C-alpha cells in the first residue's frame, strides 16, 4: 500500500565550511571518537604544518570508479570493492594493501559494487555485472556466491544488517533478506517496481528495514518479522539512506537532503551544494551522524542532527572526487578517490602557535600553545637544545616555553601518544 507522506517543510541549513578552513565536528562529537582513535596505529600526522588529509595508493591495477564502496572489517582493517578488477582489497592502517580476486564456479568473475559487513563478520556484496548472485567473502579472502532464488539482481542496491541480525538488500524487483546460513527470502515491491537500480537500505530506529525506490520516488518500510511492506511517497528518487541518533533517517534527492521519520513523513533540508554535487554514499559516522561524500565535488561532509548544521571537509586540490566512504578503526574517515587513491581525513589534528618561532636575542623566551582535540598530554623536544630549550609551563599542560640558548636553528617536535606529531621551526638570531 502506498501512503502519501506529509511534507513538514523546509529547514534552513547553515553551511559551516569554506575552501581554506577545515570545519570540525563539535567537541562532544569528537569525544565520542576518542575510544575508536586509539584502537590501532591509525593514520598519523607528521610535518611542519597541520596535516588534515593524507593519501595511500589504491592497490588495484585498473583504478577506481563510482561502483566502488568501502567498509571497516571485523579485523579492524579497511576493505573496499574493486569492480574493474573483480577483486576485494584489504588496506591496513599503514596503507599496505592485499588484493583478493573474486572468482567462483568454472572461471566466473564477480565484479563487486556495494559492500556491507554482516553480523557474522562476513562481507556481502552487490554486483552491477551479474544477475542472480550476491557475493560473500571472509576476512581470510575466501569467496563464494549466494544464489538469489528468483534470479533478481542487486545492481547497486544498498545492504544493511537488520534488527533480526540478517542482511537486507535492495534488488531490482525485490527486497531481499539473507540469513547467516545463506538462506534468501525475497519480498516483491508492492507497487510493482522492477528496476530499482539504486535502492538504498537502512535499519531504522523502530526496528524495521527501510528501503528507497529511486525510480518511483518512494521509501518502503519493511517489517523484518513478516516481510510486509508499507510504501511512502517521496517528492523524488532518493540516493543513499542512513539512520541517525535522532531516530530519523536521512537521504538526498532533488537538490535537497531529506529527514524522514519512522512514520514516513519528511522534511526537505536545502542542499548548499549545487546540482552537480549531490550527497551520496551515506554512512553512519563514528559520531553517529550522517556522513557522505559529494558526487562531482572534491569534499566529504556530515550533517549534525543535534545542531541542524552541515560541516564540509575539503581535501587538497590535488586530490580527486571521493566515492566510497567509511569511518576507520583509527577514528578517521577513509574514502575512495577517483584518482586511484585512498584519501584519509584525519579528525584530531595537532596545531602549535606561534609557528614558526623567531627569537632575536640569547635568553629571550616565547610561549607556544598546543591544540589537539581529546588530547591533553604530549612529548615536546628540541632537536638542538644548544640553540633553544623547551620546558612545560606550570599549570598549563598545553603550553611550553621556548628559550633561546645560542644562535642557529632547531626543530621543536610535539608528539602525542599515538604518534601524531608536528614540528615548530625555531630560529635564533
């Protein structure tokens, strides 16, 4: 049954971003990341200036495309699909990669698109290339396929773990459920949809499964216990879907971001990006808020559901457009660039002011101040104590005194407990 959803109205959106500034999530959200960022060696900041972004080589041979997506595996590594090379790639926090070919049957190749991690820790993958199968892989790299009974295709359909512990996916003609034993149950779209190429899936806060129907401008509420589907009208086809801490679902379409309640009503949030830059690849971020990459734009962004504000993050101009996106076990965001790179956005960056430091006489001092979210202790050293020493300021754990001892140059290095560091260059004349 199709229901007409109620339009609540438009909500003004404050865009907290500009090309020269990296807008940061609120301190409360950063605090939520503190545990995650210490789980592994992670990506670390090094250098003379704050490093908000870093890159690693893709790892595949054919480069990247917009079919590729990424997740964090149960082994605490980044895993992403390589559609062109029929492979699944594992990337460790150090940036080293291992490519697992996805072959099955008698010389058949699986070209993976979207990927999700099941409650069993296995990877489930859609494919735009082959009808009738879902890809299944383990962190060991072993691979097999699960047959779709009707022969339907999960083209670029999203996947999500439901409240019942099963994987749910959006096929062209059906919503599908896959149990951990590999049993597939299909539920036809009540409105007769047969070409849902870009359906997205999310587990709602109400325990139901929510699925978008891109071509017909609808969103479906699926009861995981019975498979019954209620269809709600939307103003246009939606791209991406994610559940958020406020209990609502978020998606995008028609140049807007949409907040969708579990009763099927929606709010249109004006999209500050132009029509060439629609949000897509929606994920639930490490802070619980919706995060997404922006198609045809060199950025990723997050919508803070508490403050109703959008924060946008721009990589260096040499970086490419970002596709797949996932929150890493190191507390940073890993995304697939279209220039055969994995781009990493580092959340907690060290800054030191002033930087550099210039002292004009022996005995002169300068207080430097260190800033890094969620961190209050650092190791601070001078490479040439004969030029300048550095000592902590009593009662101010984030301040240090640099004192000129002799003519010359030295580097004052500030390092945190997980290896992030920044160099403050000191000159004494």
